[in-house]
């Protein structure tokens, strides 16, 4: 990639608490270019959502980005003044949230919520803003968009609400969209419709897309590249086919083996033993070593970043074997 | 909507009917007004005549029956003391009380909402603590004591404001109000503040807890992700959501302001309905007490109706029914 839209380098987002510092994101790096989809995969608590919020500068206090760089079109977003950041949010960088039932304001009409987004970044008339809102609603497949503008969120189903949220994200044709598990809360049929639509839109509009998910199945069909997160770090990244077919990191292997569709019928599902470590009390060195069957004493050291071709990983015992 | 209004009306009539029975029986039980009304040296014949003239010789049921019959013809009885229709007496005093209550209501919203927002947006700061402590004082110090302190500080020590009476009444757009003249305004300030203090505290607390509940919600974060300014998020997205509970409580409280302005009116010698009620109770002027209570009950019914209408204005989920 010659000129990636987004480069995240060694990002660290920490939450000081009474019990100590929670290192929610602790050295995450990845990049994503125009028209490309990056799948950011991991369990709950691995720091993937916080990574997304860090990029938009929306980490809830007392959380704070304490290290690393977030280069968006070559410009470092870390330490950008709030008013500069506000100009980028919703304009050049948009975000879609997980639960469509919660992301729209229940007491404001869809039209109001869309028009205000247009007016926040462009000096156009309300009429023009409304026309743009209507067209964008049509683009994401909402029937009779003109009438729907005056409707309220409770009059839409979950899938329709997520389409509205996507339309809001697309209003300014952003260069980057962060999607935080946007289909998790939806029915499977609606999920696939929305996936297909987002895929087409990101390709047609040339947007970079960071798709945060715990669902490898969804990411497999959508992403060009995958970055697997564990305990605040990216432990493995590479092209989707490569990561799914020849995973290197034992954690990725465990993750793939615990997908029901990958196991032979009737065979017991193979779960990763143990629990994700508490972010307050992570094992030193490789955080996965306490659950890893390949772990040796060397794993108590910090695993360096290794790479081969387009693959990169942090592990002393890289595997590279076919999982199925 | 029509069904709603009809049901509401019949409920209201029932409430009025029941109240009239309770009030009538209650005031009958307090004592015989004849001892207060006629001179001590009146002959038994004069006494007998007065009793008959006022209809006090008949049984309670009979008296009540007459009262209801007259009330249905728009006559709530004549004051024993002033020999005027009691409803006229009340309506003569009502503007002064309504004015006081409206100004108190306005004060509690104008001061309560911004202070509550301010405290709620910066929880735990010195400012928040100060506002909260102040509101506890407003809640817990007895109203009459607050009134006396206000008089002591602003009238006696500082000499800034008059402590009794209503001052000159001017006329704006045909409405007679103290707000039209400087003298009226200065007379209004202390009683209005006294009456408002409790409600200011109440609105502060409601607003603060509303803000604290609403700010962490997803739709606020999504509004930030759209690039909206903090001002718009707070004044539109958050405020419109928290107004619903505030309107409920303030609506009910407005009724209380009107009905129970008695203490304030007594302290500041404000010529309103409350003072009339106290005087009438002291003189056992039954028709005025009954008429007063019926007027207040009607007022509460009207206010509750208005609050219900405001709800549907504020919350589209009520206005438009559940999801289509």
C-alpha cells in the first residue's frame, strides 16, 4: 500500500482506575487503504472497540491515548485539538455503532438527526441538507425515504435503524469508516443484506473500512485483511485467506477451532481453555501464554514482531498449519 | 384522542364531585360559623334569624343538596362574611397568586435547568458540590424560615427590597400585573424567590440526574461521532430527553405553587388566594373555603391535562404509538 488512509502505530490507550492502570489498548498497529476492508477481530475485552473509539478521539474519560500515532491521511490525530477533531468526525471519519436500538436519539426525527449532521460540517441550506439526507437514505435501501425523514427511530425495525445509522455515516462520503460490530445485534438475513451493502458502498465510494467484530464468519466474507487482537495487542495480521487458512499464532488457531462451522459434525467443539486475563493483571511477556498449549519459558519474555511476506505475528512458536 | 379527552373529562367530574363531598363534610365538622359571625350581644331571636338566613338550620344532606343544585347552576354560594359570591372573591384574588406562581415557576426553570446541567456535566467538581449543597438547603430549610431570612437580609439589613404587599399594578396587553411597574417588580421579587426556592432545588436535582443518566448513552456518543458541537449535543440531544421527567414534576409542582402559596403569601402579606383561604378558615366562611378548594382541584386537573399534552409533544413514542 503506497498511501494508506489510516496508519495506526503502537497505539496505547490506558484507563487509570483506583486499582491500577487498565491498559485496554497496549501497542496496536495496523493500516488500511482506500477501498480496503480491515477486519479487527478479538474476544470481548480485547480492546478492539477502544481502538475504534481512540481513532475518533471518543474514548470515555478517564481513558486516554497515552502513546503511539494515529496517522489519518498523513496527519497525526493524537493530540489534535478538540475542535479540529470535531471537524473530522462524521465528516472525514465516520463510525457505525453496535446496537442500532441505542444509537439514534429517540426523541428527534430521522430527518433532524441527518440534517444536523450535514449542517455540522457544511454551510448549506436546510433544504439542501434534507435533500442530501433523503438521497442517502435511498442509497442504503430505505423505501420511500422522503416520508421516512419525518419518522422517529421507534417506528423503524433494528435493521432499518442500522441502515439509517449507516446513511448518517455516509452523508459526507467519509474517507474512513469505523464499524463497531454493526451487524451483531441483527438477524442473520438482515445481517447479510447489510454486509453486502456496506461492501458495495465501500468499494464504490473508495472508502477505507475498519470492521470490528468478534465474528470470524462475518469478517471472512468481508475483509481483505485481518488483524487479530488479544489483551490489547494485535497478535497476528495478514490477508484474510492466509490468516484463516494458515494461522500462525496459537490464539488465532484456537479462535478458528472454536467456530462451530469448522468442526466435524458430532465432534466436541474445541474451546480455548481458561479465560481472557483481567486487564489489571495480565501475564508478563506473551499475554496468551497461560492459555496456550505451546507455551514454554521463553514466552515470559515480550514476543517480538515477526513477519513473513504479508503476514505478521507476535509469537515465539509460530505454527502456520491448516485449520479445518 | 377524542376518547382520551372524554374519558379524562368524566374522570375529572367524578373527582370534583368526590372532593365536594369531602370538603363539605369536613368544613361542616370544624365548627358552627354562627358564633363568629354574629355579635356577642345578639338576642336569641336575632341569632335564630341569622341561622335561618344562612341556611344553617337544615341538615348536612339538605345543605349539600342545595349547594350541588346551585353549583350546577353556576353558583358556588355567597360568602358569609363579605356577602359576595364566593367565586368572585376568589377570582379577584387569583391573578395575584397566579402571577406569583408563574414567576416562581419561571425562576425555578431559568435557574434550575442551567445549574442542573452545569453540575451534571461536571460531576464531582467543586462547582457540582456547591450546587448540590445549595439544593439540599433549598429542599430542607422550612419555607417560612427561608422567607423570614429573605426579609431580614434583603429588607432589614440591606434595605434593597420591600418586604410586604404587592406594590403598584400596571397593565400590559390588558393583563393587570406587577411586572409592569418598577414598584410591583420590587415587591414581587422576594415572595417569588421564597416560593421558588424549593422548586429550583428540585429542578436542579432532576436535571442533574437526568444529565448523568443520559450522557453515557450510545446516542450521545453517536452524536459526538457525527461531529456535532458539544453545545448542540447538550442543548438538543440531552435536554430534550431529560425534559420529560422535568415537565411531569414541574407540572404537578405548579399546582402546589398555586394552592400552597399560603405560607409565602402570609409572610409577605401578598394579597392572593392563599391569604383569602386562611382568613376564611379562621372565620369559618364555609362557602369561600369550599369554592376555593374546588377551584384548586379544577386547576390541578387542568394542569395534569396540559402535562399530558406536553408529553406527547416532547416524546414521539407517546404521540405516535409504538413501532409500526
